[in-house]
């Protein structure tokens, strides 16, 4: 049976005490059970090995037609091209991330800025942006210290609306959020994470 190709973006700068990484480690076996076969993981450790910052040449390339940009700014586009190929090859996208200041961490924002490219991963039709990548199941294992993702909201949630919107631009709409929140100030945050992982495994990730 052909393995399911999974691209894992690990966005935490923390090591053994990372709650988002802990959540992902507890949930990936449930994903394997859901797909009913082997899963081959390609991992990007964005938190510990950040991508390079956007350069002036890269920014200039975004203003040019695709072919001209490739000819004039090949070196500046090399990382972006590699990331897009990596994403395009994935059957499943998995984002493992904390919340930073109500939204995505800077390292994930850099990945987004390198992947969202007009004429490559999206195009425009009138006033609308249309994704050029195929949709695929995307899971976001997200942790936060604050009491986010609840009704009524206790803290602002710019994380989910932004991430859903920007992934939608490139064609990814099948997004499942797997949160573990309100972890700050409790004695055993990893135990809370494990309880939330068990809940998600029995609901969002249960075998179809």
C-alpha cells in the first residue's frame, strides 16, 4: 500500500516541554489509524530551524510576471520554490504550533509568506483570489496558555480566522483544528494536553 505523504510543520521553539509538539506526538498515531495505512512524514522544524527572512529581491519578484520573476530572481525564489514543491507533494498537511500573541508564530508567518505566491499557488479572477493547489486534509494541533477557542471568547482569536483565510487563498479549505488551551498557570499542562489529545483522537481523528 502506498504511504500517505504527510508534511509536518513544527513551529515551537521549545524542546522537551513543548506543549504543541506533545499534542502532535499523541495525535499522529490516531491519524495513522484513521488513514488505515502507513504514513510517511516529512518534517520542517520551523521553530528550531527558522526559514530565512523575506528579502528585498523576493519582495520585488512578487511584483513581476511569474516567468520574469523566475529569470531575474531565481536565487531569491529558491527556498519558496522548494517549500511549494514540498507542500504540493503532501497528501496531508499537519501544523503543530503554539499561539503567539493571539495569532500564528513569526516562523509560521514566514512559511506562509514564502508559499503564498501569485501565479504559482494562487491567481486572481476579478476581485477574488483562487487557489492553484489541490485541497488536502489539514490538521492544526495548536496550544495556547490563554483561554482561547471557546464561546464566549475570553481572549481574542486571530489565529483561526487568519490561518483559515490564508490557506484558503492557495486552495486549502479542509482544515481541522485540534486545540489544547488554557494551559498557563496549571501544575501539569502536559497532562491537560494528553486529555485533549484523547478527546480529539476519539472525535475529529476517529477512523472513518
